[in-house]
């Protein structure tokens, strides 16, 4: 699946999240939870991006919000958002 700045994603309903020690942990309920490769961790910034992936915001809107919140230029925010989204897609956390 490819994404553009106008792509809208939402969380896969088969993913559960938990905050543990300042990191958000994503766990698919369809895989073996004991398998550490089935767990995806997000730092604070990535967790904020995750929260903005809501089925309404485009990737461009998310990047703009991140640029404003973290005082970085939009191009860097876009790069970071697209990189995270690619990883989340590969993990199977987005639809």
C-alpha cells in the first residue's frame, strides 16, 4: 500500500495499545502475544502521531500539526510521519 499526503488511515481494530514506562506499546490481538516481534513500541512523538491517525486527518494534516506542536519545519514533519506510517503499515497496524 502506498500513501500520499492526502491519504487517511485509521487504526486496525485488531491492535490494542498500552502505555508502559512512557512508551506506547502496540500489540496485535491476532498474533502470538508472546512473540516479541509481534509488539511495536512508539516513543512520545510517535505516540502523538498515532493519536492523530483517526480516520479523519490526512497525512498532510498530521504533519502540519506535528510541525506546529514540536516546532520543526513541515518538510521534516512530513518525512517523520511518512516514515512512521510506513513502519505501521508493515506491522499491520493501519487500515
